[in-house]
């Protein structure tokens, strides 16, 4: 498995309209997929301020593809969904969770797994779909441990007919409710601005802008993210 990650490529994971509650702004306890940066996802400039909060992501996330080529269409689709149902039943034993979403992550459960959209797999009489397998990052769970855990789980999922389940792409990350870190980020900005203004003497202060924007993010390492506000400050005479 190639664990290379790209800071400059935000490749969204494809899902269908049944999971269409995808929000541009993170709110509440929503879980956000991080493969590049929010600015790249929203088609903004990729400039990131120097003041960031670096922390371990909440989950390591692997996109998974399930495909089948049984000749009869109804049977083929039933085999794909049956294999996904088997994965849902097995997930808890391997410390992984199943989810769906290209931006906002939502649980994949027995109540909604048949809403996963199927599409042609590039050949006649084939179908495929994708979902996410994730495992929580915690002390002692590095990128290799997380990937090994996910790989063991995928190998344990029983095949159904001609359906096959494979990893798709590289390991990515997710963060739950990025906006909860606003106070910490603002604290870092305030401390840096105060220290910078002090170097100019007591007659100087700062003007800070961008603190009213949502928290943004970028990937920092295999298991870490940068969280930041798109802020800027200017040192000015107090008069």
C-alpha cells in the first residue's frame, strides 16, 4: 500500500445524493475528511498563515471499493450489498468504523448501506461502489498501525459471489468539529501578535483580521493536521 500523501491535491471521495448533506462550513460535531486543505476544497488560494495549531487527527481513513461482475444485474448488486453488510457486522471486532462522505463524514449502518450508489466499473455487466473504513488515532496508533488494522479488517470480510473489496487510494485523515479549536487558535494568534508588537515599543499595537472566519485545515503529516484561521495582522502605532 502506498502511504504517500499529497498536500496539494484534495481528492474528494465520491458518494451519491442519498448522502447529500454535505456542508461547506463545519458545524456542531461534524467529522471532516482531510486529504489536502480546506482552501483547496473550496477553490480558494492555497496560502496558509504561519500561525497554526498542529495536532493529531481524530481518525485515519481509507477509501474502499467494492465491485462485482456477476452477469445477472440483480444478483450482482445483491452480492455487492451483501458483502458491505458483512463488513458492517464485522467492523467492531477489528476496531474500525464504516462511513461515507466526500467532505462531511457520516456513519454507514445497516439502515443506510443500500443507499450507496452503484455505478458501472468500466466493463459490461459490472458495478461498483465506494465507502470509508476508519480507525481512531490514539497514543500508540501511528499511520502504520492504523493501516495494518484496516488491512486486516478488509481481508477478514467474507466474499459474496463474485464481489470483491479492495483499498482505493492512500490513507487519509478526518477531524471531528474543527471549529471547536477556535479558542486555542485565537490564543496562538493573540500571543504572536502581542509579542511582535512589543518588539516595536510601547507605542505600537496590532490590527487583526480574519478571526470571524471558520477554522480551516491542511494535512501536516501522515497522522497530523494543521488547523488555522485565515487571519492576518498589521503592527500599527497606537495613535
